[in-house]
C-alpha cells in the first residue's frame, strides 16, 4: 500500500513540476500568433514570458517558508488551483495587457508548485530512496523542455494560441484531485508569524536584479537604467541578509549557508543552469540563422539533449542513493563541460552527427548532475526547513536560467560585433564575414559556458560528503 501511495505522490509532484516548467517554454513558439492577434509589437508580447519568469523567481523563497509554516501539501494544492485558474484567465484574455497580468497571476501558482515539489518528495520517501525519487523533478523538467516547442506549435496551428492555456485546465483539475487524495497530511506545524518584511525585501531585490539582467542583451551593460536597477538590487539583497540575521522569525535561515554541503550544492545548481541555458539560447540561432533550417527541423535536432537528460536522471538518482553524490554530480558537470567544448567547435558546415553528439554529451552531463545535487540540497537540512531548501533549489534554478541567457546573449553579441569589425578590416564581406563572425562568437561563448561548468565540478567536489547517514537531519 505504501509503495502504491508513494508512486501516486511522485506522479502528483511530476504533474505539477511538468505543468509549471512547460508553461515557461510552450508559449515561446506561439508569440508571433499572439502578437498578430493583439496587433502588438514583439517587445510588448515578450512580457508574457518575462512576467511569468520574474514573478516565479521572486516569490520562491517566500513559498518555501510558507510551506514550512502551513504545510507543503496545503501550499502545493493552492498552487495547483491558482495555476489552473490563471491558465483559464490567460486563455480568455481580451487584450495584451490582460494576458501579461494573467500570466503573472498564473506564475503565482506555478511558483508554489515548483517550490513545494522537492519538499513533498523528501517528506514522502525514506532517505535511502531520496535520490531516485527526486529524479522525478529532473525528468519532468526535461520532458517539459522537450515537449514545449512541439506541443505549442501543434496546438497553436490547429486550435489557436488560446489552446496552450486551455490544455492546462483538465490536467490541473486531475492534478488537484490526485494531490488531495495521495499526498499525506502533515503533522501539526509550530505556529510562527510569517516574515512579511523579509518577503517584501527579497521580492523587490530579485525583481530589481533579474529584470535588468533579462534586458541587458537589448540595452547593453553600460545602460544607466540597467546599472541603477542592478545597484538597487544588490543593496536590497544586502538589506535582506541583514534583516534575516536580526529578525526572530526569518523567511530564510541565513545560517543554512554555514552548511558547506547546502551552500556548495546551491552554487553548483546555479552554475549548472547558467551553462545549460547558454546551450539552449544559442543552438536555435545556430541552426536557423547560420544553417538556414526551418523551426520544425531545428527543434527536432535540439531534442537529443533533453531526451538524454530524461534517460540518465533516474539512473543517477539510484547511484546517488548508493554512493557519495559529490562524485556523481562533479562527474556530471565534467561531462557537461566536455560537451560544451565540443559544441564550441561547431562550424557552418559541421556534420549534424557532430552536433547531435555534442548535445547528447551535454544532456548526459545534466542528467548525471542534477538528481544527486538536488538530493544533497534537500538532505542537508532538517525536516522543519525542507520547504526553505526546496524554495532555494527552485530559486537558484530560475536565477541560473536568467543569468545564463543574459551573460551568454551579451557575450555572443559583443563578440560577434567585435569579430565583424575585425574581419571587415581584413577584407571580408557579405555571407563569408557573417559566417566567420558567427562561428567565432559561438566558440567564445561556449568556451565560457564550458568554464562555468568546470567551476561547478570544483564546487561539487568541495561540498563535502553526502553519504546517507551524514545527510539525514531529521
């Protein structure tokens, strides 16, 4: 009976994780249709993506604390309900402004799903099966990344862009029913006040930091408003640390960072997603701009990376339950660094098998790293703070995504412009100039991505032992 219930709980978490991750990618391919429908510019329509990611990233730590105070199941169910209602409201939006606002509302629920999933899994399974069970998160995200562009393209072309939101409604209702029936009720929580001041400070701090990062590719690092917002964000982050150290009931226990395992595993996760989204951002441009492939064919060629992650993540989860996971996670980042080095050598006429091989190596490394590292983060804290750890895990994932896109986009653009000028002086023009500049910029950007992945090898190795008997802190 316990085995059946455990599988049902994992399924409920998988559905929520899948839905929240899917809606960060499925909308991208529908943006041109939405733009035409509302007669809105692309820069305006992009806020349907931006509002979703910014709201999620800025609220995850608050959700982690709320889960610890009021129950992980309760917050997870509320997230499912809000996400489903938000999906319906997105589908019936009558203006682009309403759609952007409803995407932000949808993100409120999606953040709860993201923040509570790992905590619920950790609550449900014994420590010796934690790694294997937590692979459900990595697999769900990989499936969402794989199906997002494909499902979005099909639904948009056949049923219209509204269908990418309506499809969430029956799945959301089923998810609420399953979660309510299968996720066990938790013991009575210690009643403590919620730190609204801390929640407000970290929300404003992350918005002030992530918003300019998401716009840096368009406006550049030297833009006065970008620099001003970044400075405000850093000041607010420092203020948040000061407040959390001195308040009686903090939203985030700063002392968790004194735990080397928790700190280094969190940094490793941040670096992993930074490197991962360097690949995700630039491969479509390489295939469509340099190679001239249509979007559908480019999407198929991208699939080997998330598919390999789906295959390897459960295996690495089993391994992390049987051995010190610092070795599996560091090996994963080493493999990922190797894959990014391979991709840095892509040329305009490279064989597609070389591209597929590089993506498979990167996907293998991601799958080998993520589950053991997630298990280390969740196992490094006592049961009363699993919501905080779960929220932190989701936060570093989203910040890593934004940083990866911002840094790689800015680096590629600046390198491309520099190489265009350099080779133009040397007498190159036209398509040959564009080809050489693109290849050089891609090489530089992916080498930096490989270096970021290599740093994660180091942080994974020095985080300390993660043997089961050492990481159980009930």
